[in-house]
C-alpha cells in the first residue's frame, strides 16, 4: 500500500458513507495529478519523502474530510439573533 493509498484511507474514515467513493476518487485524481506534475518538473519518479511533502501540503486527513462535511452550528442562524 502506498502513502497516497494510506492517506486516502484515513480521509475516508471521516467522510459520510454516501459520499465516500466520489470524494475519494476526486481526491485521488487530484493527488495523482500533483504527483505527475512534480515528476514532470523533476524528470524522474518521486521518492517517498517527496510524496509525503505533497500529502502534508494537502493537510491532515480529518481537516481534508471536514471540507466536504456540512457545516454544523452550535446555535443555528435562526436563533442567533435572539441569542
């Protein structure tokens, strides 16, 4: 299992079940594109540390997954003026 696969597996843990496959496929395509672009720049395959740097720039899996979750409010917009 590659670093990218493990990263995507961790992101999947925090996603709603209905949307997991679509979001993971989208993220996998984006990451693969970033890796290929970097490989083209360097003219060689990336080493594990370089792939790890790309994943770090994307963010922690829980943070990445939270971008796809609905926003939750402690006090909803309807009640906020009263609060």
